[in-house]
C-alpha cells in the first residue's frame, strides 16, 4: 500500500490537516476534556462542545498555548486520536508540519517529537516555517518575489513574517491573538456592566461588530451572562462601541509592531512589499475591518486570504503536491539547513 502524506497545522483552537490520499483538508478543535484532572473524557470537537459548559469535575484544556505545545502528552494523544478517526491514520506515512519561526529550537523540536514519538511510526517528518506556508497558501511566488509581508492572526498569537526569494528576512511573534481580543471584550463588559460573559460569547460579539462600524453592523446585541451583583443569570444589551473600544489597545499593538518590522526591512524588500501589499491570514484575520484598519495605519494595501482559517494548511498542500516546492521544507535533524536571517 502506498504511503500517505499529511500536512499538519497545529493552531491554538484548531488542528488543520491535509490528507494527500483523500486530497482533502479537514479540521477539528484542538481541545481535550479531562475528568477529575487525569482521565481523558473526550477530545476534538466533542471536547470543545463542553467548553464553558462542563461540570466542575471536567476541565477543558487547549494543549497549544501562545503558538507552542504546552501539554505535550495531551497534544500527542489528541493528534493520534484525530488521525485514527474515520481511518485517516496510516502507519509509515510522511508528515509535513507547519511551525512558528520566532520560537526556541527546543519549542520547534517539540513539533517534530510530537509525531516521531507517537504510534504513527512516521517514515519521514519535515517542517516548514508557517510564514512560508501562509504565503504559498495565498498563491504567492515565494521563491522569486523580492519582498512579501505576511501576518497570521491566530487564536493565541500573531506571527509577522517578511520573506524574500524564498528565505526569511524578519520574523516576530506577538502573544496576542483572537483569544486575547475575546478576553479584552469580556473584561470591558465586566467592568462596565458588572456582567460576566464567557469567551465564546465575547468572540461572537467581536465577529458581530468588528473594528469599524459598517452599514450592516448592528449598533448593539443582546447576550446572556451572569449579573455579578445578584449572581443571577440574565441578558444584557451590549453596545457596539464598547466592544470596538475594548479591542483598540490590541489593534494599536499590531500596528506598532508591524510598522517597526517594516522600518527594519531592507529598502529593496520594503519597496516590493509596498508594491505587493501586506497579506493577512489566520482565523482571527476574519475580523471585520481588520484589513482596512491595518491599511489605514501603515499606508500599504492589505489583502486577506480567501480561506484565512485554513490558509496555512493549503500552503502545506502546495508543498506536498509540487516537487519544486519541497526545498522550502526541511528536516529538523539536518543541522546544515539555514534560513536567511
């Protein structure tokens, strides 16, 4: 039987996988539910359904934190279970894993170890820098373009990557992502109304209102939560301005770091970026008005990936299917491999 090839993108909230044999991309929540702190109760989408709803003896955890693996054993168990699901798993397969660039070698090695020490019995494991995969997923000519700027807005982090001629020029990870925005919204509502909402509700408010008011944007939304003064569950009407103002600090941080990266970019590369624009991707990139906000403050056109939430794994698919792109991936065991820094 021919060996299969999987492209894997491990996100804070979701695992995205490209399955070469099926020529399909599938995704599932990167979540585990633990009963009494030790027993695995459920994984994936089933575990996420219990998030903020589970009884006290069941804890819902996310094995990924701030772009790296924080619960290795849980992450390994989760990945193995998802790959076995519906006969997706095949021993002796090859794996291509997207990894964040601006992390330590130990943290990067953990992505490799996740598969190599599993029951997958992998034949080959290569990794690719996430910024490279993101650019490929948007159809950009990574190997020949003089300058590309990609910003991946994820659930736990935001990764900024400057690429030139297939190499990495500058990279930066901000430990600010969609989850942080949700916490800002929930905190602002708690302080303003003495009203407690969950992260899922905060996320819904964020996606409803976005950053800028639009013609189709409601001026307020009624949500469920708990009154902190009485302790009683109730509903309150949350105004659009409150939610948008709650996210302003994080938006300013995005702009500040992005502009700093562009200021440090070599002139020839920067000129190409200004011509090509800045490309944004990741699940949190779907936030309404984000591209316009960044474009307004950087004075560079900003374009969002068509399928922002699965764009990284689309890039992995391109590497798997195109032999000329395989040089963009490498084995972490190959010490002779070096990126342009």
